[in-house]
């Protein structure tokens, strides 16, 4: 195989890998069908910026998917997530700032999704 062909195949593998990562990060199974994780813009409030929420979303996907299937914030209530996240805090390699953003995102997203289920 020529060097040019090898280089082309390497680039193709990178593109396919990137597309698969994007597809994984933006979809998830839920009881009502496929649902995406809420974006930062949907969750930003008075004390959190959309950027903070988007960073928290990124940490949630990265840190949690390393060990098990990806749960969505809507899979649990905010109070259940508080316990889960506190229990897992020492199991992930995040700074306290990153962990805070992850926690903020999950709690806000859980509240948001819970409200949507109840029609609020």
C-alpha cells in the first residue's frame, strides 16, 4: 500500500471516529424514545452562563461514559443525582471547578427534564 493511500485511510479513520463521537454525545435512549442532552443555552440561569452549562455537559459525557452506559439527567431526580454525584466524586479525574460545573449541569438538566415530563 502506498504512503499516500495509508495517509488517506488514516484521515478517513479520524473523520469516522469524530462523527461517531459526535453521534454518541448528542443522542441517548430514554423511555420516550431518543433524546439529546439539554444544551447550555436551554439551562442557563441567573448564576450560570450557557458556557458553564455546556462545559458541565461536556464533563458529564466524558467522565461518566468512561465507566458505564451514558445516563441522561432525566433518568433521575435532582435529589437522587446529588447522592450519585457525591458518591462518584472521588472516582473521576476532574478538578473541583470541573466537578462543580458537571454537578451544576446535571442538577439543572434534571430539573429541566423533570419539568418537561410534568408539562411545566
